[in-house]
């Protein structure tokens, strides 16, 4: 026989190799099963960690927004910059580490939603962005509403109608005022909240009158913008 091995010897070697392969296959099956279980266990742990961190981050994020709001309210002047907000934040929490980029984003979001503030000057390399508290702003009927359509009223021709002592404006007066607001817009679409600010009427009254004007074909609505039909 080649290499001096008999058929008996070769069969013995074959049986041994087969037995070792079978043993290895069983071990691999056990390892693969254990691996699959451990992978699922790891994924479950990671999911729990992620959920816990997200909840904590959401709470922390909300608290930071509240702190920014409180800081803005604490500023003792009408117009301010981001540095003024940072100063007040430090007073609220001396240990706070102010992230300038995130604070800038928060201020932009607040003014974009018309919450608490509006931006009156954009920032650049020479000067910081300037903000103004909405509660201290002039009446919207006396200034150019640049953020909501660039509406300009010549010489402040349209003034808010006087509200009687009862706090309620006569329906006819509101209707005439709202018509005047639309007329003075010179065909420029106005949002409902703009008309509310310019007419001095409540939101509910303004919306009801606008719907009546729409029904009477005196005003046209495009989503939340209204235009006088001439």
C-alpha cells in the first residue's frame, strides 16, 4: 500500500476525521446559538440605554429652553444681543456652560415663531444680531411688519380703532376696520395674525369677519392669507 497504510488504517483515519468534524459542527452550532442570543441581548441593552438618554436629553433640552426664556425676560432693556442673554443665563445658573451655537439657534427659533422676541438686525462680522422683546414692541399698526410680508402703511394712515370701556369693539366698526386694513395693503396678501394686529380686533372676531367677507366675495383666502377683491 502507498505510504505503508492499509485499507484498515485509512478507514480508521477517516472515521477519526469524521468524528472530529461532527464534534466541531456541534460546537459551532452551540456557539452560533449563543452568539445569536448575545446579539439580541446586546441590542436590547443598547435600546434601553438609547431610550434613557433620549428621555434625559429631552428633559434637559426643555429646561434649557425655559432658562433662555427666563433669561430674556430678565434682561432690563427692550433691545438686546446674544451676549445679554448669556449674561442672564449665568445669573440663573453660574455653573452653566453656554454653547454659543445652540443659543444662537434657540434665539433664531424663538423669533421665527414670534415667541417673546423678534430680530431687528441681522448679525455679521462687525456687529451682533439685535433682538427686541415683543411685549415692548410698538403697535404692529404703526410699524413696517417686515417679518410677515413687508406691509407698509403710508404715514401710519391706519390706526387701531378705539376699544370701548366694555373691552368689546362694535361689530360694524371691526368690519370697517378690517376692510380698511385689506384696502391699505394695496392687493398684498395678509396673514390673519397681521390683520388682527393691524385692526386691533380679537382673533376670533377677525376670522369671523374675514369669512363673511369671503362669502360676500369681498375677500379672497389662500390658505391663511387674505386679499381684498377689488
